[in-house]
C-alpha cells in the first residue's frame, strides 16, 4: 500500500511541474522595424509659380553707324519687378539618392528699369517682358522626399523698346526711341524641391520648389531714332544685361510613388 501511495505522489508532482512549465510566460520577441518609405522620382512633371527679379546692365553711348567709338564711359543700369513662370520637365533617379533631369520653362512679367543716354541727356523705360530657358539639373536627395539641386543651360529674353525724354526734372516729350530686341545667353542656378505630405496632409504627387537663377546675355547696340525727324540720331546705346530671379512654384509629378509601406507586426 505504501508503494502505491509513493507512486501516486511522484506522478502528481511530475504532472504539476509539466503543467507549470506550459503556463510559463513566453519569451519577449522584438517587433520588426518599420519599412522605410519607397520614393521614386523618375518621371514627368509640370509646374507653375511666381517670383521676383532684378536686372543690371553695363551700357555706354556709341556713334552709329560707323566705327564703334564710345561717346561715354560704361555705366551700370538696373531694374526690378515680378513675374509668373510655367514649365515642364523629366527626372531620372539613379544610384540610390541621385536625380538628374531635363526641363524647359518660361517667365512672363514686368521687370523694368531705365535706359539712358547721358551724352544727349535723355532716358526711357526698359522692360524685360519674357524670358525662357531649356536646361539640365542634377540633385541629391537630402531626405527621401526632399531634393537639393543645381541647374544650368540656355536662356533667351525679350525686351521692350523705349521712349526717351529729357533727364531734367519733370521730364518732357519723347525726343528719341529705341526698338524692342531679343537676347540669347546662358543661366546657372539651384534650389530645393520637397513633397507636400506634411503636417498630416496627404497630397500625392504634389511638391513645392524654390529656385534661384542667374542669367547672362550678350551685348547689343540699340540705335536711337529722333522723333522729330524719324531719322537716326547718329548714336546708339549699348546694353549688356544680367538677370537674377528667385521663384516659388507648385509641382505635380505624374507617376509619383512615395507612399510609406506600413510595417506588419
């Protein structure tokens, strides 16, 4: 009888230990880290915006036609104003965080200043009416949805004609005119572009970019025509402009892929 009781006691003790082991807490397992967002900058985009600019130009007065004899020393002219801009482009993301692309855009506005002839003592308004550009850009993703870039390429510009009157206080009637003209040149610049998925707002494909640009154009001689006779005055004003602009634009990317991948636990 004692042997039976001892056997039953040992069996109960073994069964209790096994059950306690089964009920023990499972070891803690760390949840997998969230998967980083997969952003893709490759594709077409369009943009539109506005900005401000200024131009400066080296100028003097020369005899015209004939030998380019300078009648005055170089002087620095200038102007400022506002403009709107639209454009289109294509980007290609490569080597992880690098982005390269091509683009074209136009700027339309009113950046105006003065064109003067100190030899005859007359002055008129000169306005940059339109500029356009085609170029390339190369940038680096400082964050998956933020691109810092530099750009450069060809730039063209169209300028108004002027009605020149006396420099005396109060001005007076138009004494001479110069014609409208077009200048070609090149530009260099840079900026930052970022996705608008901020502050809890979801805006797939929408971006904002802020860009600085500096454009340099060839010198031109602008013959003066006397209003009284309709004939050339025998002088021309030279004009070599340099234009600086800064703009902010909304950008839409047609095949933007940048939705974060939600991690599963």
